[in-house]
C-alpha cells in the first residue's frame, strides 16, 4: 500500500463552486499534514497545515483531518481560475520528520 | 526571506557521467530532501537528511547517493547517469519540529 493516496483526477469545477480534494495515508503515527499547491512549471508551495482532528480554516481554504480514518482533505470555497493547479497532500512520518507526497490531483477551475 | 537554492536550473549530461546536483539553504534547517518529479508519478522521495552526515533512503534511492557535510548543503549524486534519470529534481528543507518544507526552484536534468 502506498504511503499517501490521493483520489484520481483531474478535477474540474466551475468558477465559484467548492472543490474537494481528498487524501488517505497509511502511517497511523503521522501527526502533521500539509497541503501544497504547485502551478505548472513551478515548485510546490505550502498552503495549509493541520495537526489535530477537525477542521482548520484559512480564507477560502479548509483542511479537514480524521486520524481514526487516516484521512485528510482540502476544501476550496468560491473556486477561482487562479486556483487551477496541482494539489499535493504530504504527511510527516517517522521520528526524523520525513515528508512524503501523494501523486497530487490537478484542479481546473472553469471561468 | 526563506531561501533554498539549487545550483542549476537546467542541466544536460551524457550517459555514464557522474553528476552532482547541489542544494543550499540559508534557514538553519535540520532536514533536507531530494525529490524527483515525473509526469503522472508525482513527487517521489529519493533521500533525505535529518542532520549533518545523517541520511535516510526514500522511495527510489537506487542509482543515487547523497552527501551532507555541512548543515546548509545537501548534494545529490548520480554515480553513472542513465537516460531513465532524466527528470525534474527538487530540493527542499524543513525544521524537524515544524515539518513543512520550502522548495528550491528545481533542476531539469536531461541525460542523453
């Protein structure tokens, strides 16, 4: 089983809609989780971090974590064309904080 | 401002050459990472280092080695480059107790 699984894409939503991006992970010991955004031809950049069960909101972004189900998600409200990018889920594993990424899901927001 | 700098943006090497990719961070981070990114395969961890001279294998270490002699510098070495190592290589660094990483600009390596 791969360490990090992201649901298959690509995902296409109309402008103004809610985009829902999902991720499951295999290491029950993972304590910290990150969402990165990567525009085409650019390096990944951190957009959200979440460390405890529940929801964490930052502007139009909400990260959700359920450690019992080993599930983390990212919701983007009022999606904009500028949100079109690949979104990568990344849990921290191990005593030395190894950072492993899912394959990513490509989001396209239609004007 | 946070900075992770990779020595080359584009690199073309011949099959069989020894290749060095260098990465430097100025944030005093304990952890440094090397990933490669290929279409459809996402970001795959090659190696990471959690301290000077300390390293841990990632998912795809075969054909690669690393060196970390100083805290700020992490080198990826391709002992004998092959065409299947043509890829985008990304370096990142992080504080161990915070976890989230900052990335360099990437090195597009082509092996011919």
